[in-house]
C-alpha cells in the first residue's frame, strides 16, 4: 500500500467514524486552524518570502486575512447553512415536510496551486471542514518552502486523520488521483485540469476546477486614466503578476495608449520605487522555468517600460508592452508574470468581439465612467467574474461566488458557496401514512378525470402564508378525500 493510499484510507475511516459531522466539531477544527494563522504567522510568512519574495504584511493581506474572515463567517453562519432548508410545495405535497438537507460528501481531495499557496489550498479546506467532510490536502510542490510548512503545521492544529497533508509532485498527485474520492477540488492550469477531470471520471467523482486563462481589461477613453491605471497596475504587478485574476492585457483606443503607459509607469514608481528590485513589496517569479517562459513571451513585442531582468534572482521588472498584435507570443497564453501588453483597438465593439473570440476568462475588467459601456461589456460577454473600475477585489467578497466558466473552470466557492459546493444538497420529503385517498389520482387505472385532478394538484404551487396554507390544507384534504374516495375507485 502506498503512503497516499494509506492516508486516503485513514481519512475515509475517520470520516466513517462520524466525528467530522457534529457542527461543534467542525467549528472546533476551524477555530484551531485560525489559531495556526496567528500563532505561526512568522513561519508562514518566512516560507512565502523564500518562495515568492513576499513581505510579511503582504502575506497577511493576500493569504491569511481572507482565511480568518472566512472562518469568522462560518462560525457565525454554520448553524443556519447546515439546517434543513424548507422549500416551496405544490398542493399534492402540501401536508408533507419538504426540505433540502445539506449533508457531507465524504472524502474530498484538495489540490492547490503555488501562487497564493495558503489562500487557494486552505480556503477550499475550510469549506470542506465546514461541510463536515474529511479532506486530503495536496499543496503545490512548486512553492517548496510553503509546502513543507503546511505539512509540518497543519497536523499540529487540526485532526490529522481527517485532514492529512500529502506533499510531493506529479507522481504523488497521480497516485492520489488513482484513489476514490467523493469530490476533487483542483486549483491550477487548464492543461492539468483536464488530467484531473479524466482521473475523476474513472470513479464518477465530481470536480471543482479553479483554473486560469487570459483575463482582459478594457479601458474606455471616458474614464479617469490616472485612477484606472493605478488600480490596473496594482492588479497586474501584485505577486509579480502571478495572480489567476490579474488583468492579463489591456484593450484601449490608440488615442489613449501613450497616456495609459505614462500613468502605469507613474503607479509602478509610486508602488515599488524607481528600483523595484530593491523594493520589499515587489515579488519574484516562482522559479527559473517560469522565468524563462515569461521572457520568451517578450520576444516579438515592443517594451514601453521595464523589461529589466536577472535570472539568478528570478527578477523581472514591472513591464509594459505597447502596440501589441493579437498574434504576438504574449497573447497566446496566460502571462502569469509582470508583463502588461496594450492592444490598440477601435473601441468598445471591437473590444467585445476580441474578447468573445477567446476562451471565456476567469475575470473580465472594464474601466469606464459610462454606465452604458459597463452594461454592454457585462451583457455581451461571459466570464467567471466581472468587475467595473477595479481589479482583484471580488475575490475578497465571500457573498460572491468565485470561479470560472468554460475554459477558466467549473464550480465555485467562498463563503456559503464553498459550503454548498462541498455538500450534497439532499432533497427530502417526509409524508405521513395518512390521507391515502388523495393518492388515488396517481394510482392505476389512469383515467382522464384523475389526470384533471393531478394537473390541479401538481401544477398549483402553494404560495400562501402559514395560516392560509393550513386553512387550504384542511379544506382540500376534506374535499379531496371525499371526492376521490367516492368517484375514483
Ligand atoms: P502547479 O504547477 O502548482 O499545479 C497545481 C497542482 O497540480 C499542483 O498541486 C501539482 O502537484 C498538480 N499537478 C501538476 N501537474 C500535474 C499532473 N501532470 N498530474 C497531476 N497533478 C499535477 O500550479 P500551476 O498550474 O502552475 O498554477 C498556475 C495556474 O493556476 C494559472 O493558470 C492560474 O491562473 C491558475 N490559478 C487559478 C486560481 C483560481 O482560483 N481559479 C488560483 C490560482 C491559480
């Protein structure tokens, strides 16, 4: 038995013991997890600093703050989310108890990516715990130091049988994928997303795929370019461009291109000084493989700002590219680095056409002071999330579903969406063994008369208040029992 197999079997056994189910146990685990973020902030931040050169403040801001918020929300709301959810009934089921009962799925596999390793690995884990599941956590091997810290720390704070950590690369992940899970939650690129889905199909395991792609950003000439470019520069260069929802490229009219470049340059200087290489708030590319990949994307485009790089430190300066053609290398794949190409286009119509020619993006950004422009962009395109006049911040709103569509993913999470995504929403109907006369209409022999009654009882929804429902129920029960028993024998 491989180690992966053992850990999955152990998690399954722990799940079957039933201990992940009581709400108090779920909350107890989540409170312990929250304690990890505060007590071990330094270890978490040091590892991320080694992996991505992120500052300690940056780590709190972009990783653990959101996780703490998510846990606080669950502590407040779990009882409500986990409770039976009564639903609307038709007349046929008026006297029955009809509701949705969320129940745990079982053992969930969580495969994380390296760019925000705590946020994208632990946020699904929080949802899995809240929903009463066991979960096997597989951090990305690419963030070497963080994976180690996660492996060391998680078992000290949460139930290590229910929520084991498996580290390793492709062979270990593939061995995990050969096991049977009740859900797989994967964050990473679309190519591997297909491998995950294929493996899941063998066991008919449902998947959530949080993928990436090229998130477009349209700047309308009506907007305040200084504010727009500051927000875009922040969205692009945070974490050195290694953000799944970073604005990938800019579409704008040629007449504003120069000003856009100037404003982005101003923001770069304002955020990261004239020498970003020495600025503690400017990150590094995760490894040399990605460093080389990003530099190749520069080859056939014109650098308008930045472009400096240093392979030994995996440093690439915040870079702007001008007059970029749709055929350029930088436009053929998700950049996932600090390059910001600008594609001149004739206006909104062409921008919409261009966006719709590509795969459906994870995020779509529009900057405009004209509501009509914003609404047209929203209504005539499709994307995982849509933001007007800002970047990235939708990730922090737990009342919005976060996820992709089409090539950018399937399923969504955050807040109650995580809970629902990792629960089975079981449809329940509890009837009493009384009023059998009402049921005659559905039992053979089938007659047109019975059909008439069935039409009435099934198609009418009971949209009355509680008192109205009770009164109607009493009247209908009496009438139905008499009529059906008398005439439909
Ligand atoms: P990665 O290389 O760390 O891969 C992600 C996970 O897949 C890792 O745990 C890795 O072990 C596993 N993996 C890699 N190759 C595999 C294989 N052949 N078989 C089985 N498992 C394998 O991360 P990445 O893919 O480079 O991450 C970057 C991508 O993730 C970008 O496209 C980005 O947009 C996307 N992303 C999306 C979100 C989101 O929330 N939608 C968040 C972060 C990153």
